[in-house]
C-alpha cells in the first residue's frame, strides 16, 4: 500500500451470520443508517462497511481501536489514522504493513486514501498512499435500454465505439465504461455529479488492465498524472480503480467476509456490550 501501490480487496459480503458479527465493527451512526435498508441490502451494507474498517485497520493501526472513518461532504469515506507532530504534519501509526516495509512509527507519511464500492454480493475496498483514489464495482445485469444509458453517460468518442460494438457485447461495454468513470469521479470526490461524459477511454478491455484514458474533468489535471485500471473481478462483475498518481501497481485480493472476520482481531468487550445494548 505504500509508495506507488494500491491494494484492492474484492469481498463477498452476502453472509447473514457474518453480518451479525460485522455489526461489532460499526459505529452507532453507521448502524442506524444501515438499519433503514431492506434485506439483502442491509446485511451486504453492514458487511461492506465492516470490511472497509477491518482492512483499513490492518493497513494502519494494526490493532483495536480501529482507525476512525468519517464521511466527507459528498459521502466519501475519509480515514483519520494519524496523530499530529507539533509541525502539524501527519504522523504514521505504524501497523504491520508499515513495519514490514521499515517505516518507523512517528515518521512523516502521506495520508492513507480509501474508497469503497459495493454492488450485488461484492464489495470493493481500495487503500493506497499514492494519491486520491476511487474504486467502483458493478454487477452485470440486463439493461432494458442500453442505448439510452450509453448515450447519456458516454463521451462522443466512446459512443461511436459503442455503436459499432457487436450487439452481444454492448451491455458489458456500458458497465465497463461506467466503472472507469465512477472510479475517477469518486477519487475526485464529485461522484456522478462530476459528469460521466467528462471521463473518456477506449471501450475495449485493457490488455494490461491499465486503461488508456483519453479525457478527464478539468479539475483532475493531465491524464498522464493518473492511473486507471480495470479489475478482473468475480464472474458476473466488472470493476475499476483510479488513483491520481502515475505508474501505480495494482494488487488485487479476493476474500469472503466470513474469512476476513475470522482473521480480524477480536472486538473489545466494551464495544461488544454497546452493540448488544443497541440491538
């Protein structure tokens, strides 16, 4: 995760038993927000939020309490994992990954950027210190009006390519283009309001998984300052990750939420009691 790396975890979050355990990892406001959702969205949302916190904890503090996550004005999660030196610069809380790479506790370090996406039964969590990041995963499904979605979301360059794409491949092409766009816009913090058409790239799958971006929003800066990669993903899903840093190496991992909970550190007893009282 340090230097020019981004780690993306694809997590299967559709697990009823795991969702009950995962509640222990969520703050009260997050539990309240998710309680308003209907199943299966509730259990998947609970597991996705827990996965984000567990993975962020493993990458930074390495122990309880988990690093604090807050939501920015646009809903994007922001990781608050540092104390401050007197200079005001962030101080690394050295977790296992930091120690392995020889980073001393208290050393000045770049912030850890995080992003979360989930669709269907899969959540994607991206963590990196390389630069601002966004990740998006989408479950492939039939689009009753793919033409309208392509026209409204694609640049002219992409739409012309889409029109000459074999009909049997058009549905996947729409979702592939969408995930790349949303990953960039999530990294910028604008979300879909940032303009899907402002992100443009060739529609075909990137052979090296790195996407040759043709255009970005004005506030993104030059495209050569960015790395956008397709994610192979689970069968039936497509995804992409974007980082504002050149030549980023993407490491992809796959795990089920039950396995992630088993390897996570035990939640403090007082937190478990608080959850029991709130249930």
